[in-house]
C-alpha cells in the first residue's frame, strides 16, 4: 500500500473524527435507552405516541448501539448509515417537528441542534465515504 499524502491523511483523519462523533452520540443514546427506559426508552416512546413502545424502545436502543459502534469502526458503514438515517428522521418527525409547531422557531432549533447535527453528519459521511481509517476500506 502506497504512503498517504498529507492531504489524504487529513481527509481520512477528519472523516474518522466525524464518524467517531456521530457514532458516539448514537451509541451513547442507545445505551441510555436501556439505562433509563422510563425517561429515554419505552416510557418516552409511549409519551410521544410510538406504537408498541415496550418493543420499539429496546429495538431502537439496540440499533443505535450496534450501528453507532459499526460507524465508529467503519464496518458495514452503508448499512449502519441507512439505519441511523431512518432512526434520526423518525426522531425529528416525532419530537422536533411537533415542538416547532408548538413553540417559537428558536426554541425548537435549540432543542433540535443535536438531531440536526446527527442528520447532517450521516449525510456527509454517506457523501464523502468513510475514509482510510475504516475497516470497510481495509477489506
């Protein structure tokens, strides 16, 4: 394998850091759905009207844990990104859009900042690729 140029190294490092950031947020949120089910898992899902919350809470938590970890290491990245895009789109549609309709714009934007960053981060990784510091690139 040829040595990486400085530009290629910076790009790959930047993509790794982006994967680490986005993957870590999903991984940690998934873990918290199991640690605090009443507040962040099935209980929250029931309060916002998600069907069968006692199954969907743990299911979404597991998806976030597995796909967040896959994204961090850069394994099965396309699969992980697709599932996490669905996850964050549902989160925005069920929590942030209703908030936007009930509150003023800037209040909703404050509450939506992490979700929007996760959405745009996933789209950026999908567009740019995972970079050289990923298992997918080594296989």
